[in-house]
C-alpha cells in the first residue's frame, strides 16, 4: 500500500499543528462557533448530541495492521473502546473530547492517518471496490488512481469552500461495489475499442433528500487527463453550484437544473484550457503504481487439500466459506469478509480488542492489510485456502464470523437518533430487532441477497433510497415514523427505490419487514432474487400485504 | 486602515468608492456597474483604478478591460463562499493579471493560505486587530500537492 514520503508526512503534521492552533483559538474565544465550524468539519469533527464525533479517513478503504492497532489504542484511550465504520469506508469515534482531538490527530499522523476533509463542503475521501487488485474480472487496479486523486484533492486551495460536500468513487471492474453511480463523480476504468484503458466519467449522482443516479459526462478519458478533467468539473461546480439553499447545492442539482449537455459543454470548454498543463506524468503514475504491486503470493497455494476436507466435514465452516469469502484472482487464495453485523450488535461497530485480533490475523494470514467496505464490514483480501479454517475459528471466537454477508441481516445502518444530532428517528436498535427476527441462518440463505438500508433521517447516510428495502426515519409531531421504499440498488443496475406507501409507526417496523419478506417468498419464481421479484411485479403486491390490516 | 499585502502589514492607500460617491483623485476602486456606466470617464482617472467583483459578476466579460485596472478586489460576502478562489486563479493563470488581487469581506486568518495559493496577494481582514497573528497563516503549510499560482508545478514534479 502507499507509504508517505517526507512531503506527505509534513503535510499531515502541519495539518495537526494548524488544527491545534485553531482549537486553542476557539477555546480561548478568538474564533466564534460559526468561524470554527467549517475548520473542525474539515478535520472530521462534528458536535453531536452527547459528545463530539470524529470521523477518521481510511483512504480508499485500505489500512495496515499497524494502523488498525493504533486505531484500537486511540479508541480505548480517548473513547469508549469501539469505533463505527461508515458506508464511505471511514470510521468514527463517537465520544471523544473536543480538547483531545488535536492529540488524537497527532497520534494518527504517526501511522500516516488523518481526518482531513472527512466532513465539510470540500472533496471527501475517494472510495473504491474492496476487491480492488484481487478480482479476476478487473480491467485495472483502481487504487493507484484513488491515491493520485487523494493527493490532488487534499488541501486543494481552490476547492476548500465548495457549495456542498463532494464525493468521488472509482472502480476497475463492471461489478460496482462502491455505489459509483450515487457519487458526485463516479469513475469507471474501461477499455475502448482500441484496447486502451481510460475512464468513463459520471457526474451528478447522489443520495440524501433528492436521490439521483449519476449521468455519463464523458465515455472515455485518457488516464493522463484524469486530474485536469476532475479540476474542470470542480471549477464549473464551484462557480455554478447553488449557494442560496444547502438542499439544492450538490452537483446533482446543478446538473439537473442546467442539464447534462450544458454541464458537459462547460466542463469540456474549461478542460481544453487546462488539459496540457495538468497532464499527469508517466513517471508519477509509475511511482504511485509501484506501491500497489502484488504481494508475494504462494504459487502452490492451490495444492492444499486440507481445505476441501474441512469443507466436507464442517458444515458451519462450509456455510461461512460460501457466504463470507470471495473468489480471488490467484488460485488457492480467497478474500475474507470480517462481518461487523453480528446479530444484536450495532452494524459497523467493532471494539478495540476485536480490532487488535483483526490486525494480528491480517499479519498472520493476509500480508498485514485490512480493507473496509461500503457495506460496513472489513475484508482480509489475500488469504490462502489452507489458512481459512484456522482464520474462521479465530474470527468466530471474536464474534466476527457471522455468515450473513449480503443477506438480509447485513444491514447498512446510520448511527441514528441515539448518536447523531441530525437524526429524526432511531435506527440501530430497530436494525438489531430486524436481525433478531431473522436469526434462522438457513432461512436467511434461502432468502438470498437482500439489502436493507436504514437511515434515521433525510440526510440518508445509510443510502436507504438505493436499498432493496429502504427504511427512512421521519419525525411526525415528535413521534418516530418510518418510510419504506422498495427496489433500489446502488450497483451497476442502480435505481432509486419506490415508496411503499404511508409511513409506518416504530412498533410495526420489524413486522413490516416480515410482511415484505413473506410476500416475496409467495411471489418469487424459482431462484428469483428479492430485487428481481420487486422489479417484475412492482410495489403493489407488497403494499397490499403490508397495509392489509389497515 | 491596515491591511496585509505581500505578507506584510501596510497602511491601505486605496479608497473603495460607493456608486453614489463623487469621483476623487488618487487610488480608487469602483463596482462593476459603475465601471460599465462610466468607463469613458474612468479611463481618464488620475491615480490607480481598481475594480470590485463578487462571485455573482461575470468574470469573463471584464477580461478585455483588465489592462485598465491595477487592482481587482474580490468580495467574500461570507467566508464559506468559495467562488472567488476560482476567480483569483483564473485572473492570474488564464487572464495574466499582474496587478494586486485583494480579498475583501469576511476574510479570516484560516483562509489566507488557500487564498494566497490561488493568487490573492492582499487582504482586508474582517478583524483588523489580528493582523500580526494572521501573518503566520501563510506558512501553515510549506507545500501543496497541486499546481498553484505560487507554485506552478505540482508537488510530484519536485519529488
């Protein structure tokens, strides 16, 4: 993975010093709350109901075991001994003290980590596919490009005060595990007719109050032009994006109001002017790519026979293998999900002790690297099949082997009313209740791939509008109600879910999920997925089932 | 009033003329509206002439007139309005403006580094009592990853 040189290190160290001084001035009354807010947000610090919340960046979801141990240590010493992973592969501390934050950032800087631009109206962490670099269908590894974007977007002087936040996601294969069509910019590495690899560029996707699927602005961009094209889009947006209404300030609204064709004309006209000057040097591309070479794989890994024997003799292991591991481009290797969705636990949460175990397991079995995913789980990406049984046993001992990846209980969930100052309604306790209701693993496997996404307010941090089942908490005269949507997707077939009907009271949320699932079981054709069934029959049959009693 | 110019605290010798105020000799700045209405008179102004622009004004339309101005004042009505960062960069890099570019309005210490990298070289701070403290902000970072007005080559070419 990428290693800082003296310049990268100096940049994060100077950032810590800058924020330490800003915090000191705020606490001394030299900066007002309004003046301090954007400064702390640009360092990931929110002021929440109970305590500040600090969001720490995991650039493109990649961490070393050393970094994970430091995170565990920080969570223990400065917080309550656990962290929460987010849908943008970052993680959050929910209870740090404001005056400790400069020290926390200084500790993070010692392991090449930071909280730069994890909030605020700036360019956020670039995210990617958790299987980048190991996936057989990949056209090219997107991580070097994500790192090149990270450097370009870090402290970009022109784009620190955008109309609104700006998120970029990049993938290198057709399967979209990074929700690229729901980002301000989505980048797809593609091959053109001449066999050259470049980027398809999408713009104007986004969730929140007005969910919109991104549109193609350029079918093919030469790789060397990546930064100039991004800069052109950002400049057009910085000048044109609405600043009068924060709910209309995202680039998705700019694109909708002006039309993709007009935006394309503006971007291309800007791009022509800066293209030559900002063209990436091959030397720089090679420098960054050199950090993402293949690890020292065992070419005999597939010769192992113990693994097949274990699969045959241990049904629990076989289930976990089927559900929680993913094929690897190297024969004899698998990528392994560390499930942060144990039933009865807040989705995406992990304790310091568990983090330390994961770091040890990464060192022993996966070249010392850990990845975080859009679905709020972790991945050990390079595990030999001969090691899977032992790894499974040790994950199981820590409650990290729940074999529910991509099932109904692999719920994406925001912190909700219990933790977040923005939320209108509870989300985590209800997610736990849903998981408790569906605790029969055989039934879960029979139901197959069902993505529930559960947000506690319109800001939609859990991306509910693209859930196969989306659940949105709303406030009605001081009471918590829940709006369901069906049929959304964040993948290559991206779609915004359709409203099921009127909002549902809190005590009926779990029953409503049951009704939806019962309806699906009745309606499905053999092997038909939940999403395919909803798309075939529409929302009405589900609606009838849910609202039948009323 | 004191301002920061080229990283030094100096006495300001410019007058920002309201649209209603009578023309006076010496260094003055005018709004875009006044420039458009009275440009024939203003062409012959004795003393420095500056133009005040906000992010609402059409930058490209004044490009043919740029040579007439020794200063462009960019207005930041609130410090979170980042449009004029792009204006400053375009004025320097695309339109070759060599005169003074000044930030006016809600200009705070913590924005000076980014503003200076975009080509703004003088600053009327919202709080003129903190100018000495604010000077340190230009050195918040000793490098930038990007090609900026102050460092026209991106960092990777210096690595």
